C-alpha cells in the first residue's frame, strides 16, 4: 500500500483500474460519475498503450468494451443510471460471449432522466439481468472511497477468473465524497486467456468471439455451462460485512451509503439498549443468502434499508425464507434515509416483535 | 489586501472552503464583501451551500439560482459582473477546478487586469493524487493560467487528508510547498488547516457543515 491520498470516489475507481492494468477505457460523461471519465482522459494518454475514448454514446462505448474484451485486455466503462440502461444490450452480448469486462454504475435517482442525487434503484437491473437472456453480473457494492478502489481491483480479478462481466454498483454519494485512500499496488491479469483474439500467427486455430448460435442445442449447452460457472461464483465469491451481529436481536440489511447511515443508527440504538446489528452485502450478486438465513435463526426480524422503493428487500425475504418479518426503510428519487428514520422503523420492528 | 481575491486550483483542492472562510474573515472586519460562486464544473459542494451563513455574516453571495439545486447547469448569473464593476466592495471569487473551471474566469479578465487590484491564489493539496509532486502541481498551475489568462500571485498550501489530517501530515508537505514556491517564484501566502488542528502560524478553516453524519 502506498502513502494515502485524498480522493473522490470516482477518482479512486479510475486510479484503481489503472493500477489493475486497465489501459482501455470507453465512456460518455454523465453526472454524478463524470470525474471518473475526466480522470481517465487525463491519465490514460500518458500511459504506455493507454487508450481513452469518449464515444459518441453509451451504446458505442459498451460495444468498444466488447471489442477490447475479446482481445483479452483489461477494459472498463462507466456511467450513471440512464447511461447504464443504454449499455444493457452490449452487456448481454459481453456475457453471452463469456468475456471479462468491468462496468461501473454510479447510480442516480430515476426512473427516466431522473435527477443527479444518489440512489440505489438500479439494484434489480444490476442483479436480475438488466439486459436480455440468462446471465449474471458479479455485482460489487462499495461503502467507502477505500472500497471504491479495492473492489474495482477485485472486479477485474473476478471478471478474468470467471470470464464474465463484473459491475461496480456505487451511488452518487460514493462517487462524490472525498476520503483518504491507500491505493492498491500495480498488478495485472494473472490468468491465461487462450480464448482471446490476439492473432494466430498461423500457429493455431483462430479464436471466435460470438454470442450467436444457430443451433438451439448448442446454445442451450452454453447456457448450462455458463450457469455451472455461476454456481462456482455463488459458492466462492460471496462477500459481506457482519457488524455487531454476535448478540443482535434485530438485523439491518443495507449496502453502500445506506450501510454507513445504518451503522450510525445502530450505535445510537445500542446506547438505548437495543441489540441491533448489520449485515452489509458487499456482493449483491452473489447475494449473501447463507448469512441472512443463519441470522434468521437468531434474530427477531430484519430491516432492509435502501435508496429505492424496495428492491433488495426481495432478496432478503427469499434468503430468510419467511422466518421473520422484514420491514422496509427507504427513501427514493435521490433522497437518503436518515439515522432517525432507520431508528424509527427498527423500533417498529421491535414493537411488532413484542406483540 | 487586494480588492479582488481569486481562489483557483486543482479539482477538490479546497478552494470553496477557503473562499468562504476568507469572505467571512473580511466580513468580520466590517468590510463590504461579496462572494461569487464561479464554478461551472461541479454541480455539488458549492459555496452556495453556505449561503445562509454567509448572508447572516453580511457577505453578499452571488450564485446561480440553480447552483446546488440538482439542475446541472454550467452557467453564471449576469450579476457576476457587479464583482468587477462595483469597486466599492471586496470581491472573493470561488473558481471551478482545473483549467476547465478557470475558463469561466476568462470573460472577467480584461476588467480584472484593467483595475489591477487582485490576488489570485493557487490552492494546492499535495495529498490529491494528481498534485502529489511539485512537477504535477506546476503542470496544473500552468494549465489554469493558460485557460484564464491571469497569473497567480501566491500559493496556499491546503494539504490535508480529510478526517485523517494531522499536523505531521501537513508539515510533511512543507518541503514540497517551498520547492514549488521557489520553482514558480511565488510566495506561500498561507498554510491552512481545519481549525481543530491549526497551529498559530496557520490559517484556521471552518469546514462547511456536512448535511448528515456518515
């Protein structure tokens, strides 16, 4: 780890990507992630082999990512919610061609053009598909500027390891806030990519990057094989933080900025004698189902804190198998739940539990 | 003290906080002062955030009604011209980050040069990733000067690591600040620090209040 620097979340993602060996970035500016694009525009042309391209649209940017990913090089694009919607077709193609790539979504309020304030309302889009067809993204959710850097690095490694696109799902607050960060060391891809289109030099059969299959039998087989890989990801790559859960009677589930507000609510409630803990999913696909299910055996109920109309709450309910009540504590459209609101909803759960 | 004081520097170097504190300092000396938010780069963290505080202390705030209203509109109000036309008031200008932000200053430069009663301070934080070295700090400085057509008159060393700032961290940048000062032949006019850690020879800064604790 190097000496700490003071960075915006968006800048931390960009610098971490460069340190992970990413030399290709294609994007289109949009608030609140524009610093990421601007940082890449400043830094990439100065690096050997560095390519920065501001595409004419998000659709072209994601297809440029598709192209570079086929050559096995580490590649990234980033946007905010409306721009990520435009990228969905390309993301599905990248998943269908089994290519590693990193996509960053610094979410803002929606739907539609929405607003420029933070949101988590692209949870469904990120975890349940977004684009067409049977596929998943590995979805990582940072909760600090440090994690913006660390999880970006991890996203590249996981994408390469499992040959699938990975998404960093942040929000406007995470993108804009400044915190000290120790940047990761320089590394590069550690896995062989014999499938990459790099020129045969007439020494091997040519590789093909494709997501079109004329035979349904073959297409079905690729789907089943891909889901075997997804099963491995679900088995090996679940990440979450368990906070004050040892003696917890009530469990808050929250990620990203919501988890930070939740921690403040937990400290306040603990002072009043309420035993509240937090499970903070760091991967939302794969979702920490087992941790939630195990918590369900010990706690009296859950509160899902979200900057959306309630999306993750569905995964929480599936994971805890209807064993306990799950309440929603939410704000939407760019608003952030307050500590008081979280305390109030958690107390509702406590009251309900005592009935 | 010059009639106009301009705060320019790298994106996120602390210009807004310094400009607000500087304007408040003038107002507390009972001097007539206006602060202008001339940021066309960043829709967040604007000096307009502190409008209520500033106006209570007698600082006139010139900012686009849309500043920090979620309307991401890179524009300036026509009232901004009063900064250069009304010479009876001190003017503090909070300029947007980097060369991109400094472009907005260009239209006022002929008036500023004509009056020739200004300071333009280069705000530097050596803990920001694109200005960690003296060479990088000089690059950003020259980019800003080229973009706006004005030359800096002094340096403010605002090096900090946010909540992890310590006196040692600030002092660790003195050597670089001195080197920068010698290289560009400009004085270090202030070393600034958040008021809870600032020493006597530093300018103590009150930070803009965060909307909520995270």
